[in-house]
C-alpha cells in the first residue's frame, strides 16, 4: 500500500461541528420517514412483508407466514395481472395486499432481498418482541450509510486535504445526506425502499473498510474480509449490485503491483473472494430451496401490475433511463413545489413504469464536481497518493457499474438511483476538495470557487426537497384515491388535503378532494374547491365535467353544476352536449330564459336531436307554455318515433301540475 499522506488530528470543535451536522441529518431522516404511512396496503407492522418473512423463517419455512388465497391458487395463470388483480390488491390501500409478492406452487415468498430480514427485522423482533416498521428500517439503514459516508469524507480531508476547512467537510456531508436523492426516497419509505436502503448502508460500509485496507497496514486481511462480507450482504439485499463486487479486487491489485514492498497479495485475494463467495453460495442455496434454481430470486413469479416472466434488461432502455436519471430538465410551475417531473418522452418498446426518476445533474448540480475527482490523486505526490487513487478508482468503478445496471432495467424510479448517487457524491466531494486545494495560491479564484460551490449546494438542497415534496404529494394523492375508491371518506379527505398542500396546481387531485367532500356531506367545502379548480385551470372545465359531473348530479348539487357547466361551455362553446346539460341544470334552478337560450343553442348545433327537443318541451310545459311544449315534443317524436317516453309525455300535456324538469 502507499505511504500515508499528510494527516492532522481534529480539534474538539471540528469534531463537534461534524457530529452536530450528522445528528441533524439523521433527525431529519427520522422526521421525513416517521411522518409517512409505513405499511401501505397492510394495516400493521405485523403484516409488513419483511415481518411476514421473519415469522416464516422463525417457524422453519422459507415462504411467508401468510397463506395464499384460495382464489389465487385456482387461477389457470396466476401471473396474469388482470386475473390476479382481485387478490393482489391495490398498492396503497385495501388491506392485506399481495402486490409485488412472489407466488410459487401455492406459497407466497418475498422477492426483495433477504439481508434486511437477517440483519435488522429478525434481531429486532427477537430482542424486543415487537415488529419493526418498514419506515423505521429505512431510516436506520440510510442513517448507517450516511454516517459511513461522512466518516469517509472526514478521512479524505484529514489524510489528503488537511488545509480544507472543516465547514467544507460539513457541506460535503450535508450534500451526501440531503442532496443525493435520499429525501426523495424517504417520501415513501415502504417495502420497496427497505432493500435499497440496506444495500446503500452496506455499500458505504464496504467503501469505509476498503479505505482502511488501502491506508492502514494493521489487520488489512481481516478488514478486507469484512468488506467482502458486507458487499456480499449488499448483493443479498440488491442482486443488481453484484457487478460492483469487482471493487474488492482493487486492494489486491495494488498489493500485487507493489508486492516487493507490501507482502503477500494472495492473502488479500482470499479475503476479497471467500466471504463474498460464501454469501453467494448461501444465496444460491436459498434460491434453489425456494424455486429450484440458484439464480432465481423470485422475480419471474412476482404478482405485479405487469408480467414478470420476461427479460427486463436491455440496451434499448439505456439512453432513455440515463436521460431520466441525469439530464432531464424539470418543468417549472408557478406554484409550490415549482419543480414538476419532466414531460415524459416516448418510451422505448417494452419499457415499464416511470416513477419520478430524479434527474441528478439538473436537481443536484453539486454532483458535477465528480468530474474533477481525478485532480484529487494528481495533486498528491507519489507514492503518498496511491491509496487515494485506488479508493477513487474503486468508487468510480462502483458508480459506473451500478448506474449501468440500473440504466439497463426496464423501469425508471427515483429509489433505484440510491444505488449509485451516494457514491457519486463521494467522488464529487473529492473533486471539490481537489479544486479548492489547486486554488490555494490564488485567493481570489478560491473565493469565487467557494461562492460558486455554495450556490450549487443550495440549488442541490432546493432541488432535492422540492422533488421530495412533489413525490410526497403524489404518494399521498395515490393513497387518497385508493381511500376514496374504498369509500373510506373520513380517511380520504385529510390525506387528499395534505396532498393538495404539496400540489396545489394538480387539478385532478383537487377534484378528487371535491368528490370526497361532496360524498362526505361537506357541501360548502366542496363548492370552494370546485371554484378554485375552475379559477386555476378554466380550460379543464369540460374535462372536470366529464369526470366529476356525475358526482354533483347524483348528489343534487345543481349550484355546483351551474358553476361547472358555465366554465365548460365557455371553454368549449361549440359542444351541443354541454349546452344541453347546462340548459337542463338552469331549468331545474328555475331560470327559464337562460335555460331556453342554451337549449336552443344546443339544438342549433345538433338539429332535431330528440333529447334536446324533449328538454325544450318539458321546459316550456314547466313554465306554462303548452303550445310550445307540444310543438317541441311532437318534433322529438318525429325524430324518434319509437320513443315511448316522449309519446307518454305528449299524452300527459294537459296535466294540471307541470312535471319536475329532468330530475335525474
């Protein structure tokens, strides 16, 4: 290994600054995750997928502690998304969901990696007698990963850039913790995020161990073995990390290249390979016992919204996903949260869900400093810089392999990015330190650089938290929609109201809230929301009428229908249907002249329409114009001779009391 570079012992105040920053970041993690509903679609932590796995393992089985529904086992093709929908359930609500579980030969399994169950869920249940929530597990894992990353940043600065102020290290740590997409992921800390956050924690622990191997001669073999074990467990959480395991060979390569000075590289090779291999053998055995194949993790038999028994990786997805993850420009909005997801580009053939991918370089431009990472080792004299160079090569290789694998996948999601963004931020920190070091002899240039870095950092914080707010609002909206679907109105209203605070310009969201308010009897609040929707987005009035008008109609909200149809007719004045419905509503409200005007306009646009003619006849009858009523109804009957209802209305024209006007 290379000789140690310059180092300095930290003062107590420097340690205190970094400790305070780390504590604040972790507290924010707990706040973000703790304010979310953790077990979406399942009522308690006991029904959380990972706890069902733990209960199964504790009872001596590899399948979950939940029986598959009889109806599911009876399906000819249980993996058909339409056929299994009734049993799979809705992702966000409904109770006892099976969505994204694996079904194989009559039993339910967990497709998501087993490592979180072994490292956290099972020990927690065994020690406390209680069940850990998914959100709590995600908070723990991202906190561990962040602390390992902060330690690495401190170590890089202490050994190679001691002249860098401690505030720069604190800023780099804050960027790692709060600008790398983790706040976005914490907007929905559920089962999907558990293995990803676990993989993140273990990858960062692996990098921390590699740093010690590259910079400390003592216990190198055992430390590298620990790194190999940690990375193997990371693969157990996220198999997509497998190709990054090549970084474990970096210390071996460095020892081999310097074998005359550093001793036996063969021991390091064994330490790098054997623990990882043992974990791999364990995973292969686990898969074989469950599915009869060492390489089958359960995705093929997953109960999902699309079929999973096809190849989900391909070069055709790469360019689309790389743009989504790095370069896509967000849309600007005039209201909070200001940044909206990019307009969806044309999907490549076979591409699946696009779930709020986080365009890193447009939402977190501080990551651009990673381009300067090569300056970090060039600024160090040989051989002092060997350790830093080897570490940055390992981090860079891990970033590239992870980004490539995720880029080849058929879906794009913000949570997937956590496999590579934190590592990129380590590289960005090293690049920033190197740039600051290179400008040491140019005070003016250094001031400009630090000012620019501060601006990019603030922009990155803002981009992350605005994207997190938008995603949080989307998650609440989807859950509110599910609650509304299940008619759990008392729960749906506050969830939709919370979502609306984060997405006030979302017209469908506002109208779903309006519908929930109408159905729960809060008419005044519903009218207020409708008026606000029309004020913000008048062009959508016809769409609102088409999708939500029935709610007002069925609940006899004619005043709201009047407001809605007035806006809809203004937006689409040549629609005979809108004029017809507006005229009917105005007639029910007793406004004869206005109703007649709109019904006549509807008739002009669609002559001899029997429904319009009937409405005009009933309107004339209601307001005591029998001759006009008979004329319109006779025309309606000529237009539709077989209509018994119109014939009956003609026969009843001489009734003493006029009928109600088209009450539906």
